[in-house]
C-alpha cells in the first residue's frame, strides 16, 4: 500500500528486524465450547426422571437423564445429555442395566451426534417377544429405553420435528379425521388409550397400530409411511 509523505524529510535510518516494535496480533475469536470427553462434570446437573412400566415386571423402572449446559449465558448456550441412570426394585436385569448405562453415558460425554442411540436401541428385539403399549408395539425393554432417550432429546431441542413436511402432515391429519368419523372415537386397548381407529393395523416402520386404508392405499397415520410412496 502506497503512503503519501506531505512533510519535508529531515532524516532517515534503517530499522533492523530485531529492533522493529512488536505488532500486536488481533485476538482470535473465542469458539463456543463443544461437548467432549475432557469436559469436567459440574457439581450440579439439570435432569429429568422418566417412569417405565412394562408387563415384563411388576416393578417400574426409573430412568434419569442428566444434562450439562455449555456456553451458559451466551448466544451459543446449549444443553447436552451427560449421563444416564436406571433404578428399579427388580434386580433381574441389574448387571446388563449397569453396563448399558455406563456405555450410553460414555457416548454422551464423547459429544457429536448422539441421536443414533435411539434407532440402535429400538432395533433390539426380545427373543421372548415384545408387548403393546398405548397402541404401539415395543419389541423389547431396551427399545422402550430408546423411546425415553428420544423423548428427552426432543425436550432439550436436540431432536426437532417429526420428519414430515407440512403437506404430509396436513394429509395425515385429514385422513385421521376421516377414519375417526367412520369408526368412532379411539377405544382403550393394549394397555392404554390409542388415538388411532380401532381397525388400524400395525405399521412395520414405526411399530404403531396406525395403518388405515386411505384413498385405496395403506397409510400410517403416525409416521406417514405409505405403500403407494
């Protein structure tokens, strides 16, 4: 860059590199903290406890998920899952429950995308068979734990939306209203109230009894899956 000299030059000297005054470096922008395994556990964590009651046991399971708040008080503030605990009076599954909670907690503390845990847990099937709960087929107790983790991740904003666009959502709501008018209100069955028509079939994708015939095509009123594409 050219510099214009407007005054008379009265003298000059050569400045050696080692004599040059230090140039202050511009401060690097502070990056928001991300979740990683070196983040220390605070003394107090925010959390929520979920109750799971299944026909597999007379005792309920209580699942506690604790979260850490990163970059608190800034525009980059975010809440991330940090650890999970499961308690129950039923000691039949104590060994694998402890192992599972330690592994899941380790995944949480690694950071990154932890939503894959939901589908991994849901894909576990009990060889003795699953059970229906509020119209949804649950293939195992581990799969129901995946549902709890999904609910928690939605509550803290990590999972958003239901995967349907506005047009699909409007179509499903319309077909749901039509099916309800034809068959009447939902009835209590399978251990709880179902919001879907009594004649609905089981969806192979989301495992909810929500598949009805809509415009000559089998369509799920829960996840939107359709045999006609």
